[in-house]
C-alpha cells in the first residue's frame, strides 16, 4: 500500500507541494484541504474543510487513513494544528505552535537572534507611538517598520523618509491598520545588499538546507510599489557566492535550530530564513515557519529526490537522502489581480494554458464557475519554467505570458533580471 497524504492550504505553494507528492511512486493519494479548483487537473483530491476546523480535519485524516499531514500555511501552524494532530495520535509535518512563534512574533524572533548571536539588523521594539517616533527621528531614514505579528507579507514598510516611517508607525500603533498584529512594532536599520531565501528541512537540531531562491516582494518592476506576498522568484541565485550560503547555514540556520531546542520550543518542519547578503556577511531579515510562496514553486523544481520520501523519513526519525539539481535554473512569475495588494476585483476568466508548452502553472486565488476557472484572490496563479540558464528560463515564462490574455490582471516584467549579468 502506498502513502495517503493530506496537505493543508489552498495557494500556489500547496499546489507545488501536493504536485511533488503526486510524482512520488510511494504515494497513492494526495488530499488537499481546502485546495483550489486549479489543483484538480493534477489529480489532487480537494477536501472541503477549512484549515481552521481542526476537529473536522482530524476526523477526515482518521476516516481516510491518512499516513501523515503536511501543513502549508502559517496560520494553522500558529493555531496549533500540528499539536492537535499529534494529540489525536496522527502524524503531521510542521512546527508546533510554540516553535511556529518564530514567525508569529518578530519581537520573539529578534530575542532568539540576540540571545544566540545570530546576525540581524540593529532593532528596537515599541508599543507606543511617541517613543517609536522619537527613535525614528533619531536614527533617520531609510528605516524599516514591521508589524510584530502576521500581516500576510504586507506588514513591512521600508520607509525612504522619516515622514513615511512616522506615517507607518501611526498606521500600526494608532490607527490599528493591522489590528493586534501591529499593536507592537519592530523598528530596524535598513540593510543594503541582495536578498535571498534560504530554506531547510529541520528536525530539532538537524538542518538539511535547500537550494536558495530570490523572491520579489514589491508589486511593480524595478522594485517599486507596495510590498506583496511575493510577485515571482527564481532559483538558484547566481550572484550570491557559495561561501555566503555556507556561512548562512553555519551562522544562522544551525544556531537557530539549536537555540529553539534550548528554549524548549524544538522546531520540526520547514524553516525559512529571509536573508540579506551584506558587506559583513549574511544577516536575517525574517524567519518563517513554513515554505515561502512563491519560492516553493521554483525551489521544489530543483529537488531531484522524492519529497514525500524525505518527509516520511524525517517523521520516522531516520536520516533522509536529499539531492538537488546541479545544473540549470527555475523561474516563476506571479499573475495578480489588478489592484493587488490593495483592493482588487475577482471573477476574471483564466486563459487556457493547454497550448503553452514547457511551463508549469501553479494556481492560487482561483475558483471554478460553470466549468471555467476564474480569478478569486490577489495572487491568481504563477507560471514557472526551467532552463539551462536563467535567461532561458526567464524567456520561456515571458514568452508564455505574452501569448495569453491576462485581462484584469498584471505581472512584473523583470523577475530574475537581477541574476542575469
């Protein structure tokens, strides 16, 4: 009998994870709760249960004899879904509520970094607007303002001027723009350098790094516009030297995993380090307690090993064998609803991709209406391609996007350009 796996989540990240599980000869069935209509094309079975309905998910996993569950998004992790599955005698891959707090609170993450000497930007945490404003005026701009809690990738403002920084502080601390997430803010120095995402499979103190990727957070070309959940990514990142990656594994990933064990919050799952390559080595911008989106859609394309086998091995306390492709690149571009990350319209019919060869489509904010996929979210889908060079992968994606109608939607035209010298 093969493995039956349940994936929690409904975005492009979960589409990529579930697709990778489907490719494993060890797997017979992949369920996804709640999933999205675009996933059905891959044979992923959708389960109509909300990710916050823990009891219904547990009941489903038991009834359907699911071998283990993979939790994709941060909110169910921070709501203790892994803890609840474990308490019900079920296997689930992902950090406990206590370990996921490394993403749930930027202030907590900074405390861990300070305590275990993990390199990051100079920073201070504030609850009060006046004190935060005084600090910003003293430090000057550019400066970074972050809501302490989760804000779907939108609670970070890179302020170019003091006025912009003060306005962001007012939004969070006085006008409650992010609710409880912004009742506490972290103000930190603006670091200069190329950003990159370094993810790893972690089991307590064991760290198995993945290949790096670079995400594009700003909405528009040349890094203009508001921060989003991510408009595209590519992997690997040629301009980040191997020594920098090695240093990040040794000075950031390993001490963080070890520190979490020491703090009695052992981390098992996917640890994501959002890093910046500074003149003084790699420094942490943020930690996430799960796969990134859209990094997953390009990083998993680089994985030669069987993802389901890796997770199964980790869950059984054994040593996984993990191989990554040595040659080539993967690049993905998000197609988002016009207006995202602000107010946007839904319901635009999605183009038919059956003629677009050499690309992979990962669906996110979509639903099915009378047999037709229509847009139903901010980031609608991602188009990915692989190539021998980064330019080749980039050209394949943009050629594909150029051939289809993207009415009511937009995408960046420069994903990957930083890596093409």
